[in-house]
C-alpha cells in the first residue's frame, strides 16, 4: 500500500480566522489505495501436443470508475475544499506468455462469473498450465489433491490472461462508494475495459489478435465488454467465446414463479430436465433411449404443444392439462401428481430437489450429473448444489498452493474464490440505444448484437453443457436466435454442445473437446484478413 506522509502546516497570521488548514486525513485518503504489482516466473507445459515454454506474470493493475479524472486539480472536493477519496480497484491477474513469440501471438482474456466469482475455476480446471483432478460426477475426496500438467491448456494457440473481478480472488476495492462504483453490470464492464486497455499498454499487446472467454455471468460481462471496448475504447476483438451463456435473465429457470405470465423459462429449461433424467435413468421405458433423439423431441414439444398449453393459462381444458402432464412425466421423470400440483410449471430448484427425492438425494444445479444427500427433506427447492460441494475445495486448495509456491505471489494475502454479491449486485443496465438504465431483468442481448454490427468481423462461439441447470443450453440457443442482427451476421455465430454441465471442463472427456473447439476457433479467427 502507498501511504503519503501527513504534514502539519502552521500559518502565522495576525488574523487567525483567515488561516487555512489542510485536512491531513483527507490527503492520506486521497492517496492511491493500490499500486500495480508484477511477479514473474517461468514454466513449460505440453499442450495441444507440443511443448510450450512460457513466462508467467502474477500481478495487479489499478482501475477506476467510468468518468474518473486523473488530473489532480480537477479532483472532487468536499464542502471544506478537501479532496474526496475516489473509489478504485486493484485487479489481480495471472498472464502466461509463450517465450520468443511476441505480440503477433493471439491473446485471450478469461474470467468466470457469479457475479462475485474469481477466475480460479477456469484457471485450475480448464486452461491454465496446471489442472486439479476431480471426481467425474461424485464428491472429490479431501486433500491431498492431485494437480497435473494440463494437456488441454490453450497455451498451444494463445497467450492467456486470467482476471479476477473487483473484490474477488486477490482483487480488492477501496474508497468511498466502492461497492456502487464496481458491483454492477455496467460498472463491472467498465472496470474490465479499463483493465484490458492498461494490460495492452503494459505488455505491448495492442496489435495482437484478441479474444474474450467468459463463463456464466462472464458471458453477460463479455457481451457488454465487447461493445464497450469497441465503442468507448476503440478496441476491436477478433472473437468472443461464451461458456454456459446467460444474456437475458428473464429466460432463466431460477425464480420464474415471481414473474407470472412469462413462460419461456419453463420451456427453455425442459430439454435440460430431460437430459438430466436420462442421465440418472429416471425416464419411463417409453422415452427415447438416444440422448440426441430425446433432446430433439423435447425441444419441439417445449416450443410447440407445451408453449401453447402454458399460454392458455387457466383456459386450458382438463383433458389437455392431463395430456401435457403425461408428456412432462415422460420427459422429466417427475410424478404426474407433482406436475399437476406445480401447474405444469417446474422451476430449476424444484426439479433439482425432486428428481431423486425417493432416494433422499438432491441433483446438482451447476452439473446435474452430480447428486448429494438432501439437507432438508421437507424443502420445496434444492438448498445447496452438490457439484459445488463436490469440487470447490479441490479447486480453491490447489490454486492457493500453486499461486504461492509456483507463481510466488500472495504469500501474506487472502484469496477470495467467491464473494456474496448476488443480492447486492446492481443489475440495472443501460443498453446501447437506451437513454438511461432500464428497470427490468438484465438483458445484454442488445449489447452483443451492437458489438457484432459495429464490428462485422466479430466471431462468437457458444459452448454449452446438456446437464447445466444454472444456464440451460437451450436458453443459449434461443437467445442467439433472437439477437437483433441481420441475417448476414448469423454466420458469425457457432454452437458446440457437451455431455457435461455448467463447468464443461469438470468432465475430462469434454475438457479435451472444449480445448479442441476453442483452439480451432482462435486459430481460424486470429488473422481474419488473410
């Protein structure tokens, strides 16, 4: 921390009332709370079938809210004329640069979501040079954990920058109003944009092919960030890779009962319910045995007969209600009586609690392949996530050891894998054409659409797991189909699906395919003019 010495000033004057004093506390508060850091180390890994020698940089960059004025004479002052402490964030990152290549090499910025999550999951589970090994669909035993060289690291095709959002990981926020300044949709995107342009300058990467890789809320961030970088910072990116997409929160199966009349969440989650019931062998014998055939049939039903039944509401006949309930039993494995009581509308939390209820188990939310003992058998919805419980300790323990022992950073610091922001997060968002933030469920589809129109060469790849109850794969498909873009730009979007969950990489076979798909996307779009 940088601290300015407090100075006591004496004014000698025949009229004491005219003497001016300086508030020493205000001066010290105005001093920067953070300073940039950079700790370098060396390493190598065999990734994508070749040996990559790299230089790692673990450090921080200091970012400020939108509109921050770095000219001291224009700093905000209080009523007494003393400088006001301005909010700022020290954003932590780990960057990996292949040795001997330079700025011609692609550069990918990676981050998780939450909001309130660090990047530990993508770093230690997907694309960093070291990876923690966890059980495929069960609780990973306690330490010691197995950490291995990661053959699926994207270092074979791109330099990588894992970034912790303000307040998470080793990133910190300070100053008056810091929560309001950084903990919100638009505030967060501005902080990441500030970070990225500083990073490009610090490491001389302005002319590198550039990519964003966001997971979960990180896809929300990516949509806004791509637009902000293009239109406010004049920085075009080559591609945006989305993993477990959520762009419109009104489409999500978490809490749709609070928004009656909006039926899409139930429709878009149904294919994931079917995939989950298929995986756990809870479907009736007459259901399709092949997963692809099952999903195609359920998707047609969800957007056809099921949609019409939900839209009918109270006017739906008893006969039609029974027919729809029977179909839902066929596709979800839930009892018909339960489906009727639910009025044909089952939320994600209700499905997770009730699919394996007879066994006393709860199904995973992030990855519905996982199950765990139900905490409260009388609860209406799942009250924890078995997958998060199963792998969280492994990821956090492995990174805390790796960052201090190998990267030589954070010896006396606390790493915060997640902070509880979902209740206090400012979800108000101002889309590109709006004159003010809109009081509605966050929807950043206009941002991604604007980014694609502003930069017609921007490519987008959506990756989704069939067993993801948090951000259902069919929701992502639907959102992409509804993007307000011309037909000529729809060819810029591609889709990849996996027999895994929200964290696709937690399934080792899917991790390899995810690497191959992402690596191919980066290669194809790194030099689009050639």
